[in-house]
């Protein structure tokens, strides 16, 4: 499904700039603290953004294993934690 369809635009129409600028927080997709973090993050230069992403990734720990991979492991007789 295309963005144009969702927004009720004709194929090939450009998405209005004001629709692209709406913050996700105003749409109810982000908690206030997430919106504040994103707003500050966007003001950073690229090298600082990269450093912040690396720092947060390390602090958050390893990514959880997707459920599909866990199910495959079980079906092969392996149990993953």
C-alpha cells in the first residue's frame, strides 16, 4: 500500500510538506520522553549521532532474538535462551 493511497492522493501526487513535518509525538506514536530525545537527537551533527547510537546500543544490551528463530531452534531440537 502506498503513502499516496493512505493519504487519499492520486498516484504521482507529491505528499504535502506539512504532512512530512508532523512530529510522531503529535500523532500519538511516541511517549513524551521519546519525543524529547528524538527532538534533541535531530539537532546533533552526524558524528555525534553515530556516537549516541553506539552508546545507546551498548547500554540496551543485545537485541532480543526474533520469535521465528526461537521456533526454528526448537523444531531442530535446540532450545535457545
